[in-house]
């Protein structure tokens, strides 16, 4: 989602959100973990079950409540591009409405030593791809941040990163909504559902 601002023509931007941190964070790999500003994760969650199918990490009930009835487009982690390198992702679109949702699991960032919220904070400090970062309310007890290439919230697009381990985060990007409350409300609703899914609730 960090690159989303530049690619806002389609919701595929979300897939990018996870990627930007890996490129930005790679310049300072281990340093971010010692940063007192970076919130720690006290009870890590395991997302490995969803690496092969990131679309399954969001419950069908929540997707349906947001009117996403078409199957999501899964993109596996690969070295093909900056966007896929950050980890697996899934994209949903409301056809013809310019509205979309994406989720990325930052396993690629973690493998590069730039995982978790620490990697996003590091990327923000280098200002390579992440030029906006702001602490968000915790999601189901897990630390969260709003981030992106710019602050798109007033324009109806919201990028939300949630730390589920000190070296692993997922991101949710909601695009094409009505303002900050609407877009970030959707992103938070989806993130909350993901945490519940990972907890096995």
C-alpha cells in the first residue's frame, strides 16, 4: 500500500503495500528492532497457514458484509517485482465502482530482515517508499500503524499495518472509499477479522 498512491488506478496497489517496506527496510536490517518507538508484540500469532492462500485469511462473512462477493485474486510471494517480494497477498474489487481491498502478509520482508512494524518504521525513516506513517489504535490488542507513500486517508484510501510478531506484520489497504473514516473503518474491520482468524476464533 505504500506504493499505492502512485498506482491508485487499480486496487492492485494493495498488493504493493507489503512490498515497499522490504525495499525500504533492507537498508537498515536489524537496527529497527531496537527502536523504542516501535511497539512490541507480546503474544505473536502464526500466519504460516495462509502464506499459500492469503485470500483465506479474511472470513467470507466479513467480505460479504463489505459487498466483496467475487473471489479474491491471490498473488504468491516471488522475486518477480518489488510488490510480490514482500510476501503473498490477495486483492478484491467491487467491479465498476473503483473500490478495492487488499491484504498482504509480510513474510518476504521478514525473510529480508525488514519484517514487522520495525521494517515499516525503518522504511519511513529512509523515506524511500514510505513517506507517511502514523500510529493507529491497536487492533484486537495488536499494534497498528497507518502508512503509505502519502497520507491518502482524506481521499478515501487507507493503508493499515498490524504487527503480529516483532518480525512479521500484515497490511490491509482499502481504496476508493468516502474519506478517512470510511476507508480506515473498512481496513480496521478487515484487520480485526484477520486477528480473530489467526487466533482461531
